[in-house]
């Protein structure tokens, strides 16, 4: 019965988001725990006259771990790929290489059957596209960006020379997007971020989810140097220490959520898309325009953020000012 209810979401992914054409080779990378979602997507790919290939891999042990080389090769050869996994493969060389080779990809990390029916997937992606592109263009190449929030965030950094990324859940050749988050983001220039990040929305990784109390991160010269707060802050701090990789503390991304249908629920791609929220990605930045490859990429999310770009407000208390 679940596949029946997921059919509308599957149609949106295949026809609106990826615009699959007859005769195309579409790869669906998944895990056994999400096979029902992969099957719903494969059925719709087949219905429109394309050829689906479903690859089931062993779940990665951590986010940002590369997929098996056979799957990476299949991604590289595909016309398009859908990643329906629990542990993210978004920030991997496999994704970067496949996109560079002309494939197009959609990432459905942490997706549940419910997310195929309700929530962010109900967003009007066509209408949100120009807003998302406009925010990405505003942030791209900025000399100075200042991020603040009512909870106490005050982070400053430079995005000089960096591209803006607009992820609005629709892709063409050589593009990838997350789903159902709609977000504009930029990768801060390494070493330039300084200040305080106070996450009060969510840290949708390693079982943390929606925050019970704020998590504070102090940033100096582009890296996190201190994490404080309660139980969830300790979970994040302990996990990063366990990676034994100094690059996990890199300030990799600043994203702005722009999907009015998203809500905080503890799942990454719903939480990141909440309209008017901002997230700071830490760790890997190579898929976003940065230069750092780390053993993970996590996002910490704050509500009702404000963003000032070279002296101009583009987001104020969660309201877009473009």
C-alpha cells in the first residue's frame, strides 16, 4: 500500500525534478532499509520509458564515505542518478566526478516513506527556483558576509572568488540537487570565518535531530575551536573527536533554507530547507566550491536568521529581502 501513496511523490521526482526522458539510463543507489522508496522511483522511471537500474549497497559506516567503486562507475556512466540512502554520499568524489562527466543527480538522503507523501516534497519548485537562484547570486563572490540570529549567532566570513550554489530540487545535465530542501549556499573562503554559531533548530545527524537546547560553536580562522551546550552538544563534540581528522572542523558551507513546506522533524533534507533558517556546514566542501575533503559533512541549523552581504541585507529575521 505504501507504494501507492508514494506514487505521486515519485512522479514529481522523476518528471518535475529530474525530467527523465524516454531511453535514458537512470541509476538508483539505495540500501535495503529504503528499498520501497527506490522501487517506487524505479517504477515511475520505467513508466516514462526510461531504463532504471537499482543498485543496493551496504550502508556506509559514516556520512561522506565514498560508495563502492562499482557504483561510482555506474554513476559516472548514467544519464542521471538518484541517491536514496541513510548515510549521505552527497559530499563524495563519486558525486563530483559523475556531475563533471555530465550526469545529473538528485539526493534523497534520510528519506522516509512519509517524506515521499507530505512535507517539503509538496513545495512548488518551479516558483521557488528564481528566488533560490537570486539568493545564491547575492552570496556569490562576496567580500564579507555576516550571519546573525536571535539566539546569538554572529559569524563573519569572505566568499571572495566562490560560486553560489542554488539547489531548488530540479536538475539538468551536469547538475545535482538535494531534495526536498530548497537552499542557496556558498562555501566560505578557507580560514576567513570567525565568530559564534548558535544552532537552535536542528543538527540532523548521528541521532541528534531537533535541538532540545542551543549548541554553541566558537569559530576562529575558519575552524571550530570550541563546542558547548548540553547533551546534544557533547554528542557532536565526541563524534568529531572520534573522526581523528582536523578537517571535520572546517567551516565548509553557509546555506539559506527557502522551502515553505519544510519543517523541523530531525531529518536532514527537511530541516535544512525550512524557510528563513540558515545552516552552517562543517567538514567537506569540495562539492560546494571549497577545497577541503574531510571524513564527514554535518550541518548545524539556526532559526529566523539574518544575512548581510557586503553591507546589504538579503535575509532579515527569516524574511527574504531580495
